[in-house]
């Protein structure tokens, strides 16, 4: 005989719980402090809310079951087969108690929730919540008299596991459908909050610094970008949110496409360009960029400031910075990143780091080393895109204020001629 306590999947309704979870989405979005909401990107807010409402379905790992057994006594006074004279007992006989422990992952609260498809039979087990490693355990206890068939426990375990499998399969279908629907609900809630803030507080979206295209500049289509995001929401600005200038995503993509086009031109004729140093390569890149964009006063949108940088500035803060550097290893790469992070920038600063390889014969090795090094930088926040060979895009925390994030798109062009 085995324990019939600890009924699973019977305390609550899964469908009702999922509906309530969806209803919480706009409440959670509206609960974000206004300054923090306005200074955070839509992607950050999305990932933060998703992490709060997404549900991990339960998975049990039967191949990692463990068993413990011990000798015990079992009261058989209630068994008509064991007591013939109406003795109310207790009457104890020798027995064995077997505890089966099965690891699981997923939201432990799901063990209490009944899916849409269920039967009149519920499985039984005791649930031990997740430990630090994210793994929980369910235990099933069987007790039988020593003179009973040894197959009785195995048969009971098989029945319990089959019942659990049926409920988990039904649950997973509902949870997967729920998780698939979350992006639409979250994006709608974020959009609604932004609209309310604009309506009630008169806050408008961040203005872009206008970049005037030169007439006759060649069209270079940007490559479609696929973003990779992480969940943390940045801290609110120390001085509160204020709309700040910044170049638009469309202009940023076009600037990068110009850099890409010029860099590929360098690579097709490396002997022509490998003779130049960082500053000369910067000046060539600068001339091409200003061939596409025209400033309002001097005719140049992109300016030289430091030895190797190219900038678009407004009120002494940069909205775009590009650094041109020769590849000299990880340490020099970090110095270039730190230089970009150390500039006085607007919150929505977009940058480019343009690396030129003139020394490494094995260029393919650099395509591995560069992103590995970028991921190790102490100020890195997340990797944003999967780009073409020789390109990576990351978001970093500004050295000036961690509420400011700086996007850095890294290129490396091969000018090695042997």
C-alpha cells in the first residue's frame, strides 16, 4: 500500500491563472516609475515584463530518478484480509518504505493547477521547491508489507508516472500557447503607457538631429537587423527624464551602410589603402560620410575632434561617434571601447568602432577573437544583433552615467597584404 496524500493538479484552474497573468501585464507596465519608463528602451521594458509573466512549463527527468528504502512497521488493523477477529488494533507488521525522488524544472506552482483536459484520477507526490540551481524534486512514497509481491511498488510507480505525464502534456500545450501570446499583450501595454504619458504630461518622443542627405548621394540599402535582447531594466536617470537629441535609427543604419561600403572598397584594393595610418583612413571615411550628409553651417555634418574620431555633436555632446583604429590586440580594443564610453554623450548615443587589420595573416581568427573580447568588457550590457561577418553590435553602459546606454557597432576590415 502506498501513500495517497499530496494530490497534484487539483487546487486551482490553469486557464484562470493564465488569464489573470495576462490581466497583470498593463498593471506591471504602469507600475514602472515614469522617469525609468521614459529613459528605458522598448526592448528593455519588454524583456523586463516578459521575465515577470512568462511561465516555464514543468519537465520531469525520469532518467535521473533516485530511490531510498528503509524498514518500517505498517498498521494492518483496517485490512479484512489480515485481521479475522475484529481486532481494532493497531496491529503492526514488518514493512518496507520506498521513497522515489524525481528532479524537475519549471514553475513549481504548476503542480497545483488543473489543465483544461483532465481526468477524475489525480496523481500524488510531494513537491520540494527549486534550490539555487533551479532544480526541484517530487517524491513519491510507497509502503508495502515484506511478504507482498515486489512488483507491487513498480506497478504503483508506473501508474503514477503515466498519470503525471498525461497532465504535464496537457499543461504544456496551454502554457506554450500562453507564452506565444505574451509579446502582443506586452507591446500593446507599452504602447498604451507611452500614449498616456504623451497625452497627460505633454511629453513627446525623442527628437532626432536632422541629417540632410546630399542630392545625388548613392543609395545604399541597410542590411536587415535581427536583435538579441536581455531582460534588465536600466536605472532611472539621476536628474529625471528629459527628452534629448539623437539620430534616428534610419539615419544610423544608413551611416553604417556607408561605412560598410567604404570598408569593403578598402578590402578590394588593400595595397592602395594599407599604406595609410589611422588618421588618414579616418579622413577618407570622413570624406565619404560627408559626401552623403550636409551640415547646416559648414557643409559638414561629421567633424574631426580627436586624433581618430568622427562625431556628430549638439550642445557639446555627441549623438554619433566613430573611432578608426588599427587592430593591435584585445588590450587596445578595450582602450578604444573605453574611449567611446568616456565621451560626453546624449542618452541615445549611437557609435561605430572601425578596426583595420594590417598585421594578422589569419583574419578568420580575428572574427572569433573580436566578439569574444567584446563580450568580456566590464561595461557591456548586451549583444544586440547577429550581423554579417566582420560586424557586431553591442550595447554598453556609459562611463559617465549607467542610466545612459551607448550602442557600438563594430566593424573590422582586412587590409593585410602579406
